[in-house]
């Protein structure tokens, strides 16, 4: 989520904007996670969940996750774009 979204978030106090951004990020991630896991085998699902549990605190968590699981990265990107489009529609 880039420029236009960031500029509109500046209308809020920084603590509110940060909280909103974290909540949206969590929702977008969870949506992508559900879509990805629904399309994968049990073995891949277990491997993916283990990877997340081991890596979740790392500095480049999302970047590394998307590199290791490119299909998840595509789904996550699609979910981010969908949210951004919806947000822009609602804030016009």
C-alpha cells in the first residue's frame, strides 16, 4: 500500500494510523493465508505453518516467506491490491 493510502492515513494521529495499518495488514495476511492453504496439500500446509512459526519474528519475514512460497506471495499481493482498490473507492 503506497502513496495515496499513506497520504490519507496522515489525516489521523500517528498512533491511530499505525494501529489501523497493523490491523489491515493482519486482515490482508490472514485472508491470503486462508486462500493459499485452501489450495495446498496437507504436507505443504504443515511445512508452511512450521516455516511461519519459526520465522515470524524475523526482520524480513514477509519478504522471505514470499520468496520461499511464491504462490503465497502472489495471493498476498493480490489481496493487498484488492484492499487498496476498495480503500480508494471508499475514500473518494
